[in-house]
C-alpha cells in the first residue's frame, strides 16, 4: 500500500511538471502601433487585456482588411507614448467584484470613458490628448500619397489576429544569440512575456493546450505567432533593420511566440505561475 506521504510527493512532482514558467512582465498597447505600457497587474477578459488597443488611427490609404496606420508605414509611431490620465482605474472593470458574485460569473462591464482618458507623449515631449486633431496632423507628416487619418475608439481591443499574445524570454534570447546583437523584447509587442522552464520556442509545444495563469485566468494556445516587419523596428529609436525579420523567417519559419484565446477571465500579475492544464 502506497503511503499518503508518497502520494502527496507524487502529486507535488506532477504539479511541478505542469508549471512551464512565470510571468516576467505584462504589457498593453493603448493605441495600435504606438509604444506599450507595462502594468504589474491587469484584468484579462474574453476580448483581451483590459485597456489594450483601445484606439487606432484609421488611414484611408490602408490595405483592405487592415485599414489602420501602423509603424510599418510610419516608423515614428513607436516613439509616441500613450499614458492614461487615471492609470489606477484602467486595470480592472469597475464592476468586477459584483460581476464575479453573479453565478455562473457575469461578464464585467466595459470601462467608463472618463476612466480611460488618454494622453500621448509625442517624440518632442509635448503631451497631447489622443482626441486632439493635432495628433493626426503630426502623424500624417511625411506620409507619401493621399492619406486621410481618423481616430477610432473601441470599448474592446482592436487586435488584428487574436486577443492575447505570449512569448518566452528564452525564445527572444535565442533569437538574440543567433542574430548576434541585443534585441529589445518590445520588438515582439506581446501582452505576456514569461520566463520559461522549457527551452527556447518551448511555447510552440503548447499549441492546442490550455494554460492557467495565476489562480484563475485561463487561455487556449491557438497557434504560433507569424511575424511581420514590425520586429525589425527598434521600439526605442524606431530604427529599421530588415535583417531581423529575414533571420526569423529563415531560422524559424517566421514564427516567434504564440497567440491565445481567453477561456476564463481573471486578474494577471507579474510573477504569476503559468501552468499547463490536463486535457
């Protein structure tokens, strides 16, 4: 007969094997293609990270299906830094506690517009309201062709592909090592960066699996993240180095990190364990 202590030890070992890493940092990007902002904790809902990609700049010259001005076209967008006027109000929905008490768990409401007021720090250091027409005038400078810009605001994230993106620091480290130069992690514009207990690109192995982050929030890993030219842009200087994307294409079939859908809403915190759930 197996003793209870042995069973507990086996359970602890099994649990440990299911932990794949811990959250290194959490990021959201209030305006598509502008700089990101780090948060120590934030609510993750079915539509993604709370406060992520609430605004975008629609461009009349944009491609069909991708109508927004982005840093691939206007590199300097990366040097515009959004900042919420009331950051402490932008981390969780205002009725989160009440919603969680309603069985089986009501969807929290969207944020109050007042809570999500946003300013932009321009490269010059000037602070401009995101709704100030001056912002569009600055962004249109230097664009070739006929461009008409319009601010778009949404109560839910204006993501291109999936609600949440995740990449390990080990994956970024391997690309750095292969390429032979330091690469700022924000080139990859992920929501969740994590320290993995697996090898680089180990997150690829969890496509089709459920991951629990912290005590409650759960995502399904849907697919590997196909990369675009944005990773060639330095997020600090906006300098373009196309060889970075070419390297990822050659060495990793143009993939780095993974895309996820949210199955269970919840709070994420820096340092949270990331656990693979059994099928």
